C-alpha cells in the first residue's frame, strides 16, 4: 500500500527556550523537540490520520537516534532517514518574543546531513506511488540534495499531488537570484505551490498576492497558495476557483511551526477532496493552534481540535 504523503527535506533537533520574552544569553532551560519543516509536515499529516513517511538524513550520533525515536513515536515511517558519517545532526535554537518575533539560529555546519540526500538512493517507485509528494526550497540550495529533489520531481512527473513548499531561507542561499532558476525548474514538475509573500517573490519576482498566484499558475502549477500573514491566505487554482480566508484569532505563544501544521492540514484536505475554502479554513486553524503552543512537532493538532477551532472561529 502506498503512502498518503511522502515529504523530503530538512530534519533536526529544535531546542526551544522554556522561558518566553528572554534573550538566548539569559535563557537557562530548553525543551528538545523534533524539527525541520518537511519532517513537521509529515508529523502534522500523521496526526490527522494519514500514512506518512519522510526522506531525509541525520548525523550518526545520539541526536540522530533521538530523531528516529521521535518519528516512530509520531507514527511517521523513518525507513528513508539515513545517517551521514562525519556530519552532526543539525540543531536549531530560537528566541520566543510573542506575538510576532521568533528569531531562528540554525546550526548546520559544516553541512547539514539532509543536504546529502542522493538521487541514486531514492526509492523512486514509492515517490511516484504516493498520493502526495512534498518537497522544499531548502532542498534545492545545495548538491547533491538539489539534483535529488529535481530527479524525484521529474520521475514523479506530476503524478497525484506534488507540492512545492517554496520555503525560502535566505541564510541557505547567496541571494534570491541564485535560487530563482532552480525554483522555476521545480515548479514545472509540481501541481501545488505554497509560500508566503517573501517566498512567492523569490519564486516569481512578483509580490502582489494575486499577481504572484497567477505567476505560479503560469509556471505550471494547478493550485497556488499564498500566505499573506495578518491578511490570511489566498488560494487560486487553474480552473479559476479562488478562496481568500482570514486568519483565526489566537493568542500567539510561538509562531514557528504554524506553517508546517498548515501544510499537513492542506495535504489532508486535498486528499479528502474538500473545496478550496474548507481546505484553507482548516489549514489556517491548524496553523493557529500550533502558534498558540511552544513546540512544533508535538504541538500538531488532531482532527477534533481543528474542527473545534473552525467551529468556534478562534483558538481558545
């Protein structure tokens, strides 16, 4: 039986302060969590009852062991999570200044193992057979991950739903111009593109939401999802359907991980065949729920929690 969702991309250990409003130099205690955007999306979809797996790599170290244990605990298949000797498992710190300031500090040197995913080691048949395949912009930032990502997309050839999370992280690239050709190549092979205003601008050169959505559709996708921050989310498909949904009111504790919850719920809604507005409302609710919690992976909501938030029109 094939997977509902296979994601490919970052994994690491998130070390989040257990004190809010405190700069890192003064923080005295941290929580340890599974992290990495593609991995969190797989966790989020698994929490919603979907059969998921992740393709990524860790260091051959105790943190790598922890990530396998965490994935198994969340019900995510870890068969394609392999170690890279000589490279440490990445660690990410953040600072928590609610409601809208959450600086991230990535420790991915000398190189992150998840950028060592090799095309020759991919299970291309499983990738093609999955109902949804999810890749990220970070996976395009270095070799051999770049070639592996594009090879997987080309082999899949838009089978099922193929999602490109634009996932622009400026610290992983020299500049946006260096990224744009690889983003354009990935878009040729994807059916769904997801990104915030900064990310769609990197991919298309356009920042206005509707123009950016149109540019993504013109680049080859069938559904463009543009996150607009406080203005909510805009979704436009190639058939002319459109949904623009405002965010749910929420007392934000930590905004990190909200986008990954959105992504997992997006995949769940697409698989369920929901209309665009319902998909976006549920995805928004999933993101808002995680924003109300400190952690990312272990904060991913259940179906009942999302439905309760949608019905209430806010995260209680």
